[in-house]
């Protein structure tokens, strides 16, 4: 059933046409329906290549989800479909697997981790344009330690408060992402060392700070769990830093405002 958002915009289905909206796009997207059904794709020999493509794309979406989950405490900063962008990066990495056969190529992030470096959670604001001070970061894989140093901030000069909100805070995340491949004698993709990718430790959120005056320097040390030790070769460590703005909410508690922030992947190792 189609629904009209306003006089010029309609979403839903009508005859052989689907209309829908997507985060990050102002326009309604329209596509036609059609194509082979699921049974034909699964059984017909002419769709063998499609089945191989579907298998690999399924791995890309799972890997993209794993990467996004590695900074899940910063997901509220996203202002565009981050999952789709991460899936596309995973597909690029998958194509670089020259050893695997089509339909079973692995996504070895550890071999191409630099492709994640600098990935921004916002397309409207980048971290350097909002927090205009040099951020120093280090990542030591042997000790499982990451450090972040943010110098004192004169908010009048070096903070771009684009939503005109009264408070801000620094958020950081240090986690791991496992390579994804089909193990020998198996038929499905699996996260290697999945249990090693902790998403609860390695999280930092500063106190809420006023968006006026000069704020003191912040030194953050994050420790990744070294169990087992050393960190397995097929685990990539990912360090993210962000800033978000907030306001007083129910019970006079400061709460983050959705989309009022930005962050990025600043270090991989």
C-alpha cells in the first residue's frame, strides 16, 4: 500500500513500482519490481553465478555489521547509511582475495586494514572541522593499549557548535574486528576468533562539558583484553574518536542529541 508523505512525495508500493525514502537522501527513491523468484535463483543452473555473488555479498553484510558493532556506542553519531558504506569497503577487500574461488573469497581485513582508516560516521560534519585541535593517538598491539590526548580547548576558537547546544563530550572506542572466511571443509562464512572481539570494554565517555569557556586537556588510556595473548593475527584493532553534543533532558539529566556529533576511525592495528 502506498502512503503520501506530502503532495509531491509518496512511499510504498503501487502496481510494479516501489517507492521508499532513505537516510541521507531528501528525495523518494523509486524502483520497479520484477526478476526471478527465490526458487529459481536457488535451483536453476543459469543462476550459478548469482548464487556465488549472493554468498559473497552475504559475507560482506555480516562483516560490515561486525565493523559497525565494534563502535556501537558511537552509532548515534551517524547521519547517513553507514552500513552500506562499510559493506562496500568489505566488498573491495573481498575482491583482493586472489586465492579463494568465486563464491568463497574471504574478507581479510588484517591484510588491508588501512582501507578503514579515516572512515567518518558523518558526512555533514567531519571530526577535524568540529573539534579544531590536534588529536594525538597511539595504538600498541603488543600491549593491547591505546592512548588519546586532546589538548585544552578554547571553545570560542576551536569548537564548532553547529547545533548550538549547551554541552559536549568526547567519546572513544577501542575494539577488535575478526577476519571472515569459509573454514576448510565448511560451506558457510564464519567470524574467526569471534569471541575475542569484545564490545563492552574499551569504551570511554568524558563528562559533559559546557560549550563555553576553555576546557582542560583530556588524556585517555584504553586497554584491550589480552586473552589470549598475543592478539591473534586475524584480529584487527580499531580505535575510534568522536565528539557529541547534548542538552538537559528528563530529570535534569544531560542526554546526547541524535545526529549532533561526529566521529571517525583514527587508528587501526
